């Protein structure tokens, strides 16, 4: 029986933490049935999600602090690896910041490391914040290629990474993102009836500048000028920076609803009319799958990484143009009750990306291929 160490100690935010939990949930049965002897290094956020699902695998080790910032965590992980002696280490979200002794497969989905340009890094940041992020990106690049094999979510990110770090083709694999572990045909989603007085616009953001929160007040002003009653519902918590952005405008159309638990996000989607995510840096956002799955019109930044995923089933905007963003929202508004379009979009997502169990099967196949 093969012994595999799943390392998600650097998965500490939103979708990354949920994806790690999805993997553990999917791998749990293989572990219990004795097909694979899994060991898990998990972060606090991942452990919290597993607790909510009441999934408590044996051989689970909590890593209190991310190894990106903690030398103690690095030493702990290395000592545990020496004790476990796995046949393979799979780090879900690289860089891992650790030189594993075992064969190491590392996931790479960091857009800053793979293809961010200075103008992307400066988006939504002050000069000081730009400098800090630029230095952090350089630091991450020092560790980005420290593995034996690599796994990517898109072919374009794989090609960009392999070119930048001179990784041969036989050293990397591609497995697309998928719908979450608990998404099934019961989560059908329904179109609105066209009687809403206020346009409810969901912005499923993490609190990162590249997501585009700073654009919302000006976009809201344009929509107000066009007599469009609306509300932006943003899944971030208030902090000093968001307060400073909101205080620049007299605007009650932006509501910070806070981070939503994954199990309730379906309801959050269904209570919305549109989904707006003008993020300029992504690899494969789950929003690109979730919004069409719940049959909600989607507005995205006009970038190749988005078009490669959803094609014609989104409206596209240029985030550097407030009027482009507002016009894309108005175009998406026309689709709210277009059941033919919404059903086609949903079928496209389900048929092309499937659910997490199929993604797990693909990743497990890579494990077995490497270990042959």
C-alpha cells in the first residue's frame, strides 16, 4: 500500500482552504478502505472546515502557522516527514517553502508567481503596498520550482510556468478545477421572475486588491446615474482599507456581508441576480463554475484565463475602465430571465468540469503514474 502525505499547510484562505478540504473528504474513503495510506498536514482554516463536516481522519497533523512565515513549522513538517517516510508528498498549493526528501508533487496556482506583471501587482495598491507585494512575489519565486513534479489547473498556466522555470513537459500535469464536493443536481438554481426592484449583485471576493473591490464605489455611481437601483453584496469583512475606500463616497449601495460558509454559498448565489468578479489575476476561480451552475449571469475581467474557462457564458469587462464594468453589468442584467442561455451555461459547466470526485480520481491517477 502506498503512503501519501497530503500537505495543505499553506492553504489558509477561502477557495484554497475549501479545495484542500474537498480533497481530504474525497480521499477519506480510499484511506479508510486501505487503498492508500494517507497522512494529512493541514492548516487551521482547513481543519475548521473538516470539523464542520465532522470529518476527522486519522493521521491528521495540524500545522498551526503557515511554513511561508514560520521556520518552526518548516522544521516540524520536515521532522514529521522523516517519521512518516511517505512514498509521495503532494503539496496542494505551492510554493511549499520546504525541500522534502520524498518525491514531491506540487500544485501551482499562484498567479503572481506565474504571470503577474508590475501593472497587475499595482492594481488597487498604493506604492508602498505594491513594493511589499513585489518583494513577496520575488520571495515566492525562490521556492516555486522546488519539487520533482508539478500539477496545474490550466494548460496556459502550465506552459507559462514551465517556460519561466524551465520545467520539461514530462514533469507536469494538468487537472482542471471542478464543482465542489457537495454540489449535485439538487442545487439547480432558479432564474428570477423579473419583478425585482433592486438589482442584487453578488461579489464573491477575497480581501485581496487584485479582486477589484476598490472599483465598486465608482461603478455604483455610474449605475445610480443610469437610474439602476442596485446593491453590491461583497463577501469580505470590513477593515481599515475597505472603510477608507467606502468613506470616499456617499454610497449605501455596497454591503459587506462577510465571508460566507461554503455550505451556505449556494443560498447566497440563489438570492442574487448577477455575479460580478472583475479580478485581474486568477488561475481558475471557482466563481467561474459556481455562478453558471446556479444559473446566474456572470461578469468577469476580460482576460484569457477567464475566457479559457467559461467562453461565451459570461459578460466581460475591462477592470481599468469603470464604464466598461458598468456596461457589462447592464448587459448581464438582460440575461437574468434568459432560461435558454442560463441552462446552456449550466450544462457547459457540468459537462466540462464535473464534480470534485472526478477531479480527485484524476489527481489520484497522477499519484499512481508517478509512483509506478
